[in-house]
């Protein structure tokens, strides 16, 4: 385990230094991501120019959800950058090389093409989260800080697991997992708003099947002391890290199942 971690960070450092050698390109990409994030926040503002609240949630509470989601997705995308290349590796037969090495293929693949430019989105997410907490009058003390950090951790784990599941499907489709990514990025967009505003069938998908709504919504209800209109069990608000880790465990089992049944293209 320790050796795998050491190899991962060695590869990560090499890919990062490779990207930093093209500083202008890196800075432009990071700026582009930051601008895109700013545009999204402006979109939220326009909604609240029309409506006083969304499902009983104020502008700054929704901005908090946006910042939370942006940070968690940004970290997950950084960690899972290499998974985007699995369809290419499968088509070309390069994936076979990772299978015959003495360490897990994930250790080699995850840091591949580390998307450092996504740091711009992360910074914007942090700013949105910090400002929204200040404007909402939340002083992140011990309990509040635990809620925020555990929610970020849980949401990041769920997004990473979704990327891993999508990558595993490509062992059979040998194409990019665009269909499954619709759930990943669709879940990201949904979790930027309180899940209580959605239709029950859609809400339940992103609460109990793809739990991005579960791990972002329930802890935020505690943080802002909101009325919970879904009448869910109170313990839901405290088990989000467990839900996220169980979902990751299921994703890893599916990955191992995919590896076991992987068939080389013979290229």
C-alpha cells in the first residue's frame, strides 16, 4: 500500500512538472475555468432576481451549495484525470501493459494527464463557499467546520466513484462513457440546488441510487438550520461519509469486476 502511494505521487509530480513547462497554456486554461465558474454564479444571481428564494433557500445558501459542489467536483476531476484516457487505452491495447505490472492499474492511470488547469475552478469554488458562509452569518467553528469538511469529503468521494464506474463501463463499450457522464455531471448540476425542489422520481435517483444529493443536501440542512420538507429520518444528516465510502466500495468492486472480465482488443 505504501509503495503504491509513493509511486502514485512520483507519477503525479512528473505529470505536473510536464504541464508546468507550458506555463502560458496552463494559465490560460486556468483563467478560462475561473471565468466559466463566474458565469455560473451570475446565472444563479439572475434566477434570484426573479424569485426571492428557491424552495425556501436564499441566494447565499444556494451559492454555498454551488461552492461546495464546485470544490468537490474539482478535486474529484483532479484525482480522476487519468480515467478519461481508459477508452483510448482499451482501443489501442495499451491497457494490457498496465495489467501485467506488479501494482494496481489505477496507481498508474489516475495521475496520467493530471488536469492542473482545474485549479482555477477550485479557487472560484473556495471563494464562493467562504463568501456565502460570511454573508449567511455562519462562523465555521468546531461543529460547523466538521459539517463542511465531511460534506466536501463525501461529495468528492461520490464524484470520484462515479468517474470510476463510468471508466469501468468502457471495458465493454470501448467508447467514452458519455451516457454515464450524463449522470455524473447531471448530478453535479442538481446538487447545486436543494434536492427538495425536484420531482420525487428524479430526487430519489440522486438521493439513493447516485447519492450526490444525499451527501450534499442533508448536512447543509443542519448547517443552515433549515426546515427539512422531505421528512427524512434525522440520522440521514449524520451518515453522509459512510454513504460515500459505501458507494466508493461498490465502485471499486465494479472496477475489479471489469478488470476480471476485461478482454483485450488485440490491437
